[in-house]
């Protein structure tokens, strides 16, 4: 299968997101992200000769249980990063923001869309097609790299210090590899990477926006509050913890299937 449609789709995503850096073009970036990303992913999938039901969105109680576990596990992984930073006095949390419950509700709804759209695009379509063409190792690595680079415009937009952008791109690429491995090890299904992505984002934004996070210590390790925790190398600890669930997922899923049987 030729990959021209895939390359054009990624160029649309990256270029469209980069318009947020131009005054007056924020609406373009918004539309590309929330409409162009999911619709384009489905279009590329169909143009590649695949069926919609092969995209990997399982249904049923087993999928729901896996999603709940993945969300909790990833949120705990981010919590572990925060616990380490607090223990060495490199982080401080303030009082919860006003209307904290409303903040969580709005943020949670947004992050369901973010995790759903990005996993559909980068694991369900981009990674699946690249692996089919390039093989497992190169395809997963390429998709992870594209996932990391995709976030560059947003890192710049949020005024992440220049010296931390490379750290963030490294962490986001590793994150793409962890989520990509979750997709492959769960039988090319999107539930587990979606859950890990959602749980990670929910915890990160809760600390960052819900408790007025302050960070000190070496910036390359602790990161910057503008994009926690990916701007610091401490995030690799959380990603390693998330990876333990991914590594053990086939055995866990088989045991659950046996219990259901």
C-alpha cells in the first residue's frame, strides 16, 4: 500500500496545528484538531482499503474494565512522578482552584476527546499503516516520532522554555512508543492506549491547573508547570510505570478471559 494519503494527512495535522502560532488563526487550528483529525483518520483508513470495524474499538464489559484499569494506572504513574518531586522539595501544590469540580468535569470531557482523537489518528491509523508497510519495529518507532513532533506547535504556543522543548519531545516520543506498544500488545485495539492517554492527561492537568503547581530544582528533571510532567526527565519514571501494565497486558487479559469463561 502506498502511503501518500498518510503523509498528506500528517502534513495537514502538523501544519494545521501550527496555525495557532499565527495571530487570528486559532480557529483554524481548532477545526483541524477537532474535526480534521478524526475525519481525516477515517478517510485515510478507508482510502487504504480497510473497513471501519477494523479500526480497533472493542465494546463490552471487558473493554470497559480495561479502560478503567488503564486510566487508574496511568494517573497513578503521573502521581508517582509528583510524589518524587514533592519528596525532594522540587514541587509545591497550592490550594485547589475555585469551582474545582466544574474544572474537573470540563477538563475531563475535553480530555476524552483529546485521547480518543489522538489514539484514533496515531495508533489506530498512522501506526497500523506504517507497521503494515515498514514492519513492527520501524513502524512503531516512526509513529512514535511523528506523535512527539505533532506536539511541537503546542509546546511553542504555551511558552515552554526553549531548553525544555527537546526534553518534552523526547518524553512525548517515548509516550508514543508506550501507547503504541499498548495498541499492539492488546491485539491492535484502541481501548488500552486510549485509557493510558486519558489517565495520564487527567492527572497531569489536575496537578497543573487544579492545584496551581509550582516546580523548582533542575528544570531538565523537574520540568516546567506550563507542560507537566513531559517537560522534565522525571516523566520517564511515570512512563516506565505505565509501560509495566503494557508489558503484562497479554497475561492479564488472558486471565480475565479465563475468569469470564
